[in-house]
C-alpha cells in the first residue's frame, strides 16, 4: 500500500530538507520506491526551480520525475508562500497539490512530502499544512530545531499536529546553528510530551549518515 510521510518542523530553517533527503535514502535502501515532493516552495531560480525541491527530486528513485509534479507551486520570491503567490497573481490550491501527488503515487511505495516553514505556517488565507497532510492521509515527521525555546516550540507543534487529526509518526531533534547548551536534557524533556518515537538526535555540523533513519 502506498504511504505518505509529511516532513514538518517547529520553524523554518531547522533542517526539514536535510531530514527529508535522508529519509528518502533510507527508504530506498530497504528496497522501496520513493519519491520526494515539495508541494509549495518560495525562492526559485530563473528557471523556476527551488533548491529544496531539486534535492528531493535528485535522491528519489526516479530522479527524472517531472519537476512540476515534485513542486507544483513554485514562486520566485523567498518569502511566505501566501505573499509570494500574490506577487505573481497566482493561487495555491489543494486540488493542484493532489493532482501532482497522484502522479507521484502511481509508481512509488512512499512519497516523502516536505512542508513549507513550520507546521502552523499558513499556505494561504484558506489553506494550512494540516489541510494538505489530511488530504494526503499522511503521517507527520516532526523536525524540532534544538535551540533556546525548543521545548515550548516542540510541545506547541506536537499539540497542533495532533489536534488537527494528523498522526505524528516520529520526531527528530536537530540542533540549529544557534546551538543548544542543554541538548540532551532538552531532548529528554521533549520526549515526555511527544507520543511518538525519537528517530534521531543530530548535533550541529554533524554529518549523520542516512542509515541513522533505519527505523523507517
């Protein structure tokens, strides 16, 4: 049965793409056919390509999947998707995301979907991350940016995910560039409040091999 994993985070720039890439690699290593997807991306080159989406596409089982299936809504300005779309007089639609996903799901066992920003970052005035995850029947992989304030952000994100009706499959502690002087203590505290397994503890600047995620 085809399944979907929705990689989300406690904030932007906390390692979602890094984690999604390694999840794809780990799943491929088990023999599964896996495709990465970035439904909405802000910040694209002159060809309309987003770097995060390109990374996900490159490590997927089929690295030649049409780009517009991997990233159906790509905007040039590296700002919130809602405003990036308005700048181009375009609109992100759930139907557009679902159509692109359906193309990816045809030939793959798993689709690893990377969200935009943190879990509560809206896509537009009417569409949230939760709407996409629910529509795709996806389980969430929560990337927690380990830094000052991580406990609050992790608890708030986890509660928001669960209250939206999306299941958290696992979470990952990823130390940000700001650093976390109480990394292990904070991880232990957060674990008390997230009812899902901790798949990885990643220290800043640590090149963790993808097989760390062999729990998948």
